[in-house]
C-alpha cells in the first residue's frame, strides 16, 4: 500500500512539473512584449522528467537528461550564457560515465532504484568553501573577457553544478543542497534574460531538490 502511494505521488509530482512548463509557455506568449519559444518548452519538459527521475533514483533519468542537455545548450548559445554552455558539455560527458556507475548500484529488492550515500560534515564544508572561491574567480574572468550579461550568477551556477553533478553521479544525497543553490540562482539569471519557460523550470527544480533529498534519504545504503 505504501509503495502504491509513493508511486502515485511520484507520477503526480512529475505531471505537476510538466503542467507548470506548459502553462508558463502559453502565459508568456500571451503577454505583450514577451515570447517563449517552443524549444524552451521542450527543454523545460525534458528537464522536468530528468530531475524527477533523478529524485526517484531511476536510471532512466539519463535518457531524458541527454535530450535536455542538447536543447538547453542551444538556448544558452542564443542567450550568450557561456558558463552554462560549458557546464552542459560537461553534463553530457559525465552522464555517459554516470550510466555505468548507477547500473552497479541498482538494488533489485527496491524496484531497481539506486542505493545512495552521504558525505561527512567536514568534507561537505570544504566543498562549499571551494565552490565559493572558484565562483568568484570564474565570475571575474567572465566579466572581464566576455559579454555575459550575468557573469557572477553564471559563474556560480557553473562551478556549483560541476560539483553537484559529480556528487549526483557518485550517488551522494548531499548533491541536493548544491542543486537548490544553483536553481535559485538560475531563476534570477533567466528572469534577467527574459526566458520565462526556463525560469519556471528552475522554480520547479527548487521543489524537486526538497523532494529528491527526501527520496534519496530513504534510498540510502544501510551498509554505509
């Protein structure tokens, strides 16, 4: 019974995320002076599917993830968000490796969901400090040498995402704290650019971080 309720909630949460994307698309196109492209809608929907499946520990996340990275990268090229372009190339490459890592950690006794783990607090604090220092340096470079409209926001989302992606691939649940920071920053960045479908995507992803942390805590390997 509990498993059936969990499955119902998982599908409901995914459907809710897709509805947000669709409604945002039509609302944005109905407002004078704004326009949301169909590619933004497609990328947003693929992203919703990918992150929801990640939260569930479902290896199918990589199928949608590859498609979302390709469409999102094209949007970033048009918006001159160079840090985002670089990070999505990185996503694509690391997801190839991630497929093999996740396959080894699938637990057939729990619906073939991945078994997760967590970091010690001192390692976590070291990671956070490194992300902040590197973000400042990369942001300065983007501001000095590119026409990036939001260099420091773009820098933080890039650096934090690099680390969060590694933690996701290695199935550490602490990734969700970094993704939440990235998603909140990305909301500000895409609002500034004026792409409301991408803004809605990241707003939903913030909710997914809470959802994902809860799910991954329940999937933690008892041997660790």
